[in-house]
């Protein structure tokens, strides 16, 4: 008799799992519940950009770092508390900034439609606006993400590092359902932003036992980086723009990469396989091809979901 009840319970449990709704995102998710959402977020991003040109790069990087840990659930926005050090305080995220932009956007959205829109969705929209307002493409963002309740600094070790080689990059992306094509397209996000010396020090000082500088680097470019980042540099603010047009979203990143003027080892790694090198060459020669691929990969990456709630304050769980 006990075995029969166990079987019945197992069958009921299976039926419940099968009948559970599949969680999916929808471009029109807030059309009726918060019709002014996108304009409100765009206004918040645009206003912040007028005061700080680094905001677009910060928001794009923040969204990427959010999605690569537990899915795009806004967990990167949570503050540390007494018994838990949050993602934003993990070593790879110490330099993240512009959290205030999401706070301001959330406050404006809450005034418009209280308790409806997740912080994760606001961050996804803000990342899109950061690209579009910097001269890059725009796209329809699928929405309906939920906010996560877990944020651990130790999880940031899962983020792909600027020192990764192509095998490490491929493994990191494939674990999240992202392809080599996605890797090359999303790396184009390095069109925006700035890097501190610590992220590329390995290429310009003590590269290996034989040479001091990465031989794949353009010599004059390497000399410039060494001038702004001398060995044993202790100036925290020292570093380099990721490309000379680092506040404009374009395909210059790929052109510079082919010239040996990339910043990170992970950038240079894209030239080490025929497949990824061909894509770099394509995007260097065609801004249109790059933008199309970037949009597709951004939608794919930002659709990695997680989370359980609609957070009322992006920095604190409900």
C-alpha cells in the first residue's frame, strides 16, 4: 500500500511539473501594466550621460556581469549586508559604478507603476539605452525578468577574466548557452569604456620568461601603455580607454584588434582560432554586420533568466 501511495505522489508531482507555466520573456510584457516604462528608463540614462560620459560603458558592463551569474536577475545591484558580501563587492566588480542610474530609473518607474517592473528589466533596458545613446544600434528588449534574492561575492569568480585564453572564454560562454559567435559579437562591447592597469599589466610587464611585452602587441601601442602603467604602478585611477573613441559605440574595437592594439589578453585571444579571427575581420570591415550580430547576442545573453520577485528597492531584497 505504501508503495502505491509513493507512486501516486510521484505521478502527481510529475504532472504539476509538466503543467507549470514555462517562464519566458516578451517584448510587450509591460504594454498594459506600465506603458511609459521604456521612455522613463531612457530619460534616466540620458540625463546621467550628460553628467558622466562613463555611464554607458558602466551600464553595459553591469548588465553583462549580472547575466553571467545566476542569470539576468539584478543580483549585481544588491548591497552587501552584515552576514553576506554581495556580488558588487567581489574583486571583478569593485570597479563597477553608475548604480545610482538604476536607482533613479527605478524610483521614476515606481512612481509611474508601483511594484510592477523588476530591477533586472530596468538594467536590461538601461544597457540597451547605453548602447543606443552612444551611437550604436537599438533593439526591442524582451521583458518579464524577476529579481533574484541571492548575491554572493564569491560567485564573481565565475566571470570571464581579461586574462582568459580562447579555451577558457569558450568554456565560460558555453556554460551559459552562448556560442563562439556570441563571444566575438559581445566582445565588441569593449568599444565603450576604460580599463585600469591591473587588467592588462600581464601583457606589458613580465609577459613570460623570455619577453617583457606580449609580442602580439603593436610595439608603439605597448610603449604607450607602459608609459601610463609603469611596473609596480600604485595609482588606482591609472589605465587606458579601451579604444580612442571609447564614448562612441562603433566597430573600431575590431579594427584595432587586427592592428595589435587590443587591451586585454581576452581580446587578443579572438585572433587565435580561424573561426573567431574571421568574425573579427568581418566586423572590422562592416559596422552593419557587427551591429546585427551584437543585437542578436545581447538579446540571447539577456534572456538567461533567474529570480523570484519584483524588488521594490534595487539594492535590497523584499
